[in-house]
C-alpha cells in the first residue's frame, strides 16, 4: 500500500514554508529581490517579524510531521520509523538555529 495516503498533502505545507521564506527574504515571484516587498518587510515591527519567523518554523515542523504521518498510513515506514521522524521534526527547532530565548 505505497503512495500518498493523504494525496501528498505535506507537499503543500512544504510549498507554504518555501513561499514564506521567499517572501520574508523580500523576493518576488521569480525569486529575484523585489524592492516593494523588501520595503514592506522592513516596515513590519520586530515582534511581527518574530511571529512570522516562529510560524515559519512551526509550519516547517508540521510539514515534516505530515510527511511522517503520510508515510506511516501509506505503509512506507514502520512505527519505529514514524516515531523517529516525529522526534527529528521537533529537533528542527535546534538544528535550524531558530530557537530564541526571551531574556526579559
């Protein structure tokens, strides 16, 4: 029973993450720097930018978990493999260097 048990829904989440990364970098649809978009990003408050980055990371982790779930239900991984993938998805918080501490 191999294949997309959820019609490869995780791919859409991956695409969402990639689009967020591109927009936060101030790039246009072609991937090149977009002056208007860059100015818009610069106009956002530090708190809004942090919320966007945090959400981007959450979406990245969710996409990895969605893929693990899809593979489990498709018979493409074992329960042990599923558990390992879920744990590794959480480690993204540390691997990507996104973990921030509020020292206030």
